[in-house]
C-alpha cells in the first residue's frame, strides 16, 4: 500500500492525513470546497510546525511530509489510491452516495474505509458492489495523539480486508481493537453518554462547569473533563451520536439532554465554533 486517499478535511480528516503522511504514505485528499482543501493542508502544516518548534521533527522532515500531501476538490484525485479513508459528514445518505461514487471510480482492489463514529458499516457497504472491501476504521480526536483505532467489519467485510487494515493501523503506530458492528462501537457508547450525563449534571445545577470537569479529572483520572471533551469532540457530533444510540437501542438512557440540543441549536458547538461549555476565543 502506497497511495492513500482521504475524503474530508475537518478535524478528523486533517489528523488522519497528518498521521498517514508522517508515516511515509503518499496522501491524496479531496474536499468539496477549495477553502476546505486549503484549510486541511494548513491544519497539518500548523501541527507539524508545532512538532518542529518542540524539536520533535526537523524542518527538512516536515517539508518531506508536506510534499507527500496533494489535495483537490476533484474526486478523481483519489481514483488510483490503494485505500481510501472517508472522514466526511456523519450522514448516512451522503455517505452512501459517496461510497457508490467511489465504487465506480476506484481500482478493483481498492479498500474503502469509513471513519464513521456510529453508523452501520454494513449499510454503507451495501451501497457498493464491493462490500467485502468496505470496513470501519475509527480514529480518535486528536488523531496524532490518540493511540486507538477501532476496526469494524461489516457483515460482508472479508478477513483479508480486515488483516490489511490491522497491519496498516500498526504501521501508523496505532493500536487496533477489533469491534463488532454495533451503534457507537465501544468507545463512543461509553464516552458520549458520559458527556451527555455531564451536561445533565450542569443543567440540574449540581455543580459549575469547571467543577464538573475538575471532579472527573481528579476523581476518575480522566485527562480532561466531560464538558471540555464534549467541546473537543464537537457538540453537534455528540448530539448526532446520542441520536443514533437512542434510535438504534430504543432505550431512554441514551436520550440526548435538552441542554445539548439547545447548545447545538445556538451554534455553540465547542472548540470549532469558538464556544461551547467553555470559551475558546
Ligand atoms: N493535534 C495534534 N496533536 C495534539 C493535539 C492536537 N489538537 N493536542 C495535543 N496533541 C498532542 C501533543 O502534540 C502532545 O504530543 P507530544 O507528546 O508528542 O508532544 C500530546 O498530544 C499531549 O499533548 P499536551 O501535552 O499538549 O496536552 P495534554 O497532555 O493535556 O493532552 C490530550 C491533550 C491528548 C487532548 C488529552 O487531554 C486527552 O487525551 N484528552 C482526551 C481526548 C479523548 O478522549 N479523545 C477521544 C474523543 S472521542 C472521539 O474522538 C471519537 C468520536 O468519534 C467522537
């Protein structure tokens, strides 16, 4: 495997691009808008500058990493990739349309992975004529820092596809964990309801936002509290995952808290919008 395509240049896409390029892969990225292509490349550039400033990478090494990254708004840029990792909007219908398009476009042997955080791999794969080559490859935010990748087979994913992705994940310096297809997989089924509960505690007036986070950092040894984590993940993403958990399991313990909904309606999405439960401006 040499050339890897990445679709989407948001928080997750940019992190995935960086990790791939840092580990020697040639990366072709595609975003729908020119500004998104530029923003994705600029994010990687900024992150690498930080590594150079910390003397974890030389300026020459950084240039070599950046030279391995090529972007376009034209989806044909990924046509001859050996693997494609989709990290686009978390919406089933748009993912299905994208996978159907990729299936027509790509080489016969190309594996198409999705970074979906909670949607069904089987359903996405069914939009293609190569469901054996479709797999879930779920990274965590911030991608360069987080060691885990959840690997999720759909109903038709072949063992060969799984083994290829397990090997790639290790080559990226990450630890794969195989997970059966289930809403939220492992991490999000635990983590996102915990964030939702933190929001409920805030709404109930049990403690201030800073104190809820402090309590979980010092009382449960979490690196960051649930509200700051919600802001990092994106409150819109948290809401979308809660909605999938609630709809799929049909259990009210997964009901998104009204305050979470209200924050999203107000456009307070966390770090990416500059404000969530905390201010980032
Ligand atoms: N981008 C790239 N690298 C980053 C980064 C970012 N935004 N933030 C931190 N890092 C890197 C740093 O460069 C540093 O790496 P080095 O040791 O190689 O220099 C390392 O992470 C530690 O960073 P810091 O020392 O600056 O900060 P910290 O010790 O406070 O750690 C943290 C920051 C890694 C974010 C830590 O607070 C943490 O682990 N938080 C929890 C994150 C988490 O739970 N993520 C999962 C969210 S759920 C998800 O992503 C799944 C989903 O589908 C929604």
